[in-house]
């Protein structure tokens, strides 16, 4: 999971956000460098629950959100179009 997120951040397809704008409540993206730091430190903030087969956030800090960038959206639409997805549904 972490390796995949690092790759997506390095390709400028996603960023990490862990706060919301005070007025619009939209997620506020971190910079590429800050996003990489957050993702690389995520392992220490997650705990695997074998009984539920799920990762759980272990800290009382805001959970980071993955936010798609414009480049990520363009890449996703390109992949979908190659798979026959109609452009008007993108």
C-alpha cells in the first residue's frame, strides 16, 4: 500500500490531505514532499487487526485522505477510455 501511494504521489497523480478549508470544507492538499513524508510515516500510525482483516488508525491525529490531482484524473480517464469507457461518463 505504501509503495503504491509513494509511486502515485511521485507521478503527481495524488496528494495527501489531512485538513479541510475552514470555509469551504474542501480538503487541503499537502505539497508533494509533505505528502511523501505523511505516507512514509503511515506505517507507524496503522495497526493490522487480523480478526477483522483490516488496517485501523491508531492515533488520535487526523486521518490522511488521498486526493486525486488533475494529472491523476487525466490519467484515470485515459485508462478508462482505453478499456472502452465512454468519454461522456468520465
